[in-house]
């Protein structure tokens, strides 16, 4: 393939002990194609799901990427929301790929980080700061963004607001090699994790987060595996039952 995209995300459900457990979802595809005026679908999309941890999902994603031509692909792109388990998966299995921190998660994180600052510095000042930081991050100027955040943090008195900016600084520092979107966007790469977020909703949330539900890990794993299979090409579903 010209481009091979690998994406991962997680969704939480209640287990039988009253504790939240995370199911993990992944997809390998070859980019979007238009199928209507305002509709697109993913080429050669194959989904997978597991409640057995990020290492298991990483192995399954690697195997599927290999089936779709990982070594021969013109470019491989790994997209995630910056969670530590996704960074570890990228470094273990897809270290030669372009790493992209989901742009929408980054924007949301910036908005939440500045919420406390608005109470002290005013909405107008904070909105202008957010626009500046947003532009710096879009163009990959991470060091300049970190400097701006430091200066902004120095203007704040409340510990909670300062801590929020410090946490966001840590987030972009840990994911700095995935920040910088202008060139990728111009080349036609998608820089958002919308497809995998939708997949997590379809595979896990709509089945396992209904009112009053709680799950054993193995049961949730089996049910969500079947739901992932149903999203895949029909031959995958048939091959599962034939085996």
C-alpha cells in the first residue's frame, strides 16, 4: 500500500468487582476513500479488540499490518491519543512509522489545561494564549510552546491552575515526536484518531456500557472480539467460524 495507518484506543467498562477495566481496540487500514458526497470509508480496514492488555493488542496489530504489507508500504503512520501503553506499542512494533499524536486530543488537552488560568487572567487573555499555543503546536514548535506555557504558569497564583499547565507540559513533552501537523496535512495524511474512536464506541461502548452492566474480563473479551469481527470483511467472520 501507498500508506498504511495503524491506530489504537481504549474504552473502560465495569468489571464484576466494581472496578473499571480497559478494553483496547485497534485498526489497520490504508487511508480513507470517498463513497459519497459527504461520506468516506477506510480502505482495507481490519479491526481487533482485546481486554488482555496493550501488549496483546500490539501483537495483533503488528500481525495484521504485516498481512497488509507493512514492510513494502510507502509510508506507515501510527496514530494514538498519547497514552503510555500506545507509545510503548509504537516503540515496540512500529518504531519506523510516523508517530502522530491525535490533533483533537491535543486541542482538548490544551483547552482543559487553560481552564483554571481563565479564572485568574480572564477569558480574553486565555483565549488569545490558546490560539497562539494551538498554532505553535500545529506547526510542531514544541519548544516555543513549552516556553509560552512556562511564562503563563508564572503568572498564576492558584496551585490547581499551575498544576494543570504542568501536567499538559508533561503530556506534550512525552509525545513531542508526534506533534507537528501542517506538513502531514498538506500531504494528505489524516491527523485525527476519529476512526478508532468510532470503532471503540461501536465495539465496546454500545455493548458493554449499558445501564447496570458489569463484566468478567474473559466474557467482555469474547463478546468484543465478535463485535470487531463483524466490522471486518465477511471472509474474516467466516474464517473464524470455519476454524
